[in-house]
């Protein structure tokens, strides 16, 4: 056992004394020590139930003959952090979660890990740590919240509330109606109820093979979630005994499977930032050229909120991630030989998992589109890449040409939208929101929600070197790379410049001659963000904002 490095031998007498101080018995020290990485806190709704998940995991570990030791991981609620300086701290926590978990696991020589994440950067951060550490590991998330109670005949969720704010600001909704949305949109604990970033990554954890069936979809408030946690605690002991490690599971084929599921589900565009970062830690190259290759042969089968009116609870009842994978298998898209934490391969896992509701998971013969729910665009405006959630774009916006309305930051753009300065046909450009130039690569959910609230989501496009939330809908194109702070073309767009967007053909062009662009580039001095503390350190470290690679540091 790896933990023998801190338990066995004369030289470890001081170490055993410290374990004695923890109240551990000799019997417990003779068992494998399992780190239970619990992201519980009292500020994130998706994490307020993780204390119960951790207790269930520890019971499972004990039942299977291990000694669980609970340790912490941080998490940020992106909803609470949205549209103020707090959002600059969201993405950076991914690396903090990964690094701190590595420190805990290496310093204490755990034999195995059970990761308990649930929110946007916390899930990929722990997946990155699992790949980097490469000791037996299993994931069990806290689960999604239930959708909000019906308003106007429809269920609600967090994204509808953000859009309701836009409607109120546009004079289309009363304060009493907005208050009703506010009270009903988020009725339970759990990650927000649509196919946003947290649920996207929890589903992709399952598709990668790092979580048990239902990891991504069983609602947080279901007792089934507690049973899942107990099974995860028991299963880690099997993984330790058989020495099944993340490197045996997170292979190139597994990442391709996950990306195919991503396209079928219509996941958050943030998955295109996180999957390559996780793959990087696993020693697998996963670039955005691969994403388009997989998208071309993978149909989009689901339109969960915000793309449609179904929610995570509906996907769970329809058969969950395994049912989606079983549909894709009809096209021969998946590598069924990939090993998973179940101890079985993908083919064995999904064999009996039928699609139980074709209104939630469309059959491959009748998809929403024959290609995937995410598209990667390139052109002179985004020479490296940019990303759009195609499944949440109205058909009339798949091609759009219009004049640029340029803003150096989210706040300027929101003010212009609210005061009616953005008109049908415009292309809103928000720059200096990238990893280095923001810094922190904020999500632009508020501007897109304001546009939707104004009723312009089928008439106005939005482009940014920042990110878009999984809750975003409309022609919202983010992760533009290179970012403005690194001298990307987006830094040189002027008001009135025509921009041509063709999502179906993966193209985005600024209709300005190369000669004119070269002239604009002369004497370029990027805007330096006025920040302090960790953000200043982070901004100084970022050397690449390429969407298709992990953010590299010096």
C-alpha cells in the first residue's frame, strides 16, 4: 500500500503517533487509507448537501474494508459570482483545486481517492488532479437541483431568471412577476437544473468512465444519490485492490467518447475549455480540430435548458447518460472497449440502458441536428478558435452578418443594451475579458440574458474573448483566441466594422482587409488590468489563451 510510506517501520513511529492523535486504531491503520475529497461549503447551493454525500461515501469505504479520511476542496458558485468582480475568480479556482488536491494526496500518501465535486470549475479541477496523481480514483457528484416550479405553464431555472431580469429592465415584466421567478427558480440544493457547465462536466465524468451510472443526472435531493455515494465508497476499494488507475480509464478513446456525448447532449461551451485541460494532465492531446471532427459525425439528441424545456431530472428519468451513449452506439461512434470505474467496459455498462423517453433523448434517426451541439469556429477574427453552443442558437442566427458594436468590458456592454443602443442586426463585441486581459476570463451570462430579455436573441450576435455560461442561449460566441490582451484580432475591431458569422460552416470573419488590420496593429499596447492579489499573479502567469489547450504558465 502507498500509505505504508507513512504507517510502517520504526522510522514511522512519529507518524503513527500523529495518527493516534487523530483517534485512529491499529486496525484502521492496517487498511488502505482513502482520501475523501469533499467540496462541501455553505455558500454554494450545489455543495450544501455534500456533507451527506461524504458521510455516505465513508460508510461505503468502511463497509468494503478501507479507512476513509475526509479532506477539503474549494468551490465557487458561478451564479453568485456572476456580473461583478467575483467572476474573475471563478476559472482560476480550477487550477487551485487541482494543485491543492495534489498536495493533500501526495503529502499524506493516500491509497485511493473519492472525489466529491459538483460545480463548474470544481469538477474539472478534481478531474485534472485525478489524472495528475494517477492513483485509483472514483467520482460521485452532489447531483443537480430540481427544476423550478411552473410559471406561465413552464418549469423555471436559473437561466430563465437571468433573462427575466432582462425583461424587467426592458419594461416587459413587473417587479411582482420577477419576484415570483426569484422565489421559484431554484427550489432545492444541487447544481443548477439545466445543461449548464456543472451538469455538463458531471455527465462527462460519467462518459469518461470516472463516475458510476447516474453520477451526472440523479437529482441531489433523491435518496438514490446517497445510495450512489455508498456504492462509490465500496467501489474505490475494488479499484485499489485491482490497481485500476485514471490512466487506465482516461485514455484518448475515452476522451473521444466523452466529446461525442458532449455533442449529443449539447453541453456547455466551457467543456471545450475543460476537456482539453483534463486531457493535458492525462497526457492526451485533445484539440478543437478533434472537436469539429467528432461533431461532424455525432447527432445532437438533447435540448435541455437553456436550449429547450427539459431539465436534468427529465434526462435522468429518460435513462441518463448511459441511454444517450446507447443511442450513439447505434451509429458505431463509441469505443466500447474503454475501461471504467465500474470494473466493466463501456459496452458492458450501456448494453441494457434503453432510451425511455424519446421526447427528452431523441433517437439517432430523428436528431435535433445531424451534427453536434457545439461548434468551433475559425477565421481572421479568431485565428486559433472560438466556440458556440450551436444547439442553443435559433435557426435564423446560424448565419449572421452585421455591424460591430465594440465594448472593452462587460459593464459597458450591459449599459448599452439596457439603454437601447443595441439594435437588431448588430454584433456586440466584448473584449479584454480573456484569461490575461480580464483577468480571469469572466462568463458573459448577463449580457446575453439582457439581449434575450430585450427580445433580440434572434437578431443580435455576441462575441467575446471571455467565456459564456452553459446557461447562455443565442448566437453567443466565446473563447475567442488569441484574446485582445495578447494582440488578437478582436483588439482591433472598430464600431461599424462588418462581421460575418457562419456557424454551419465553422467560420467567423471580420470584413476588413489585411492591410487595414496591419495598420491598426501598429504601436499596439494592450490594456493592463488594474488588479491586485491572486488575480495579479494569475494574469502575469497566463501565456496562452488558446481555447484548445490548458492555460500554460511560465
